[in-house]
C-alpha cells in the first residue's frame, strides 16, 4: 500500500474532525507528533506533544459542547519542502448549549512524514470563535 500524501492526510483529517473521531484524528499523528496552537486562549495548551496527549486533548476538544458543521480548505499550498503543506481553513459550527453558530478562519501548517503528521500548527483567528473556545476550555 502506498504511503498517503500530505494532501490525503489533510482530507482524512477533515473527515475525522467532522465525524468527531478523536481516536482516528490522533492516529494520523506520529507517536512523537506535535500540535501547536500559538493563539490558544487561557485554559488551552499552546503545545501538545505525543500521540497520546493529542488523543486526550482531541477527546476533550471534540466534546458535545461544540459541533463542527463544516470544515473546508479554501486554499491548499504545497511548498518546496514535500513534507509541508499550508492550508487556509474555514470552519462553521454550533455551540450546542446555546444553539449559537460560530465561524472561524485559520491558517494551518502541516508537516507530514511517512504518512504521519509530525507537526500541526494552527494559527486561528479568534474573532468569531470566542464562545466556541470558551465552551471547549470550560471544564464545568
């Protein structure tokens, strides 16, 4: 079986996020993979290291408090480094407790090696996501 390309991994990631499959999402990462969230609000980590930690974080982030209704790549940029793909992402969803919709944009950088994500860096625009992020970080 051929090793999946970075673009194929990005497509799988979209399906898994929309299906709220935290285990499948985490399985896309190398054992020592890293998620970086440079603009994370208080209560949310800025760096998550290792597949198991990514799995735990994803299980919480894919909580029933927030429903992601659509996650689409408005642009995908391949770089001169064959492992690196940059994606402009638009997301739409609902904060389930309030029924309020949210919409956000981000630029995401992926480094994919041997069919596994070794680095996922998400630069999201916090405008429009405040209520959704609060729902995720609120552990009550």
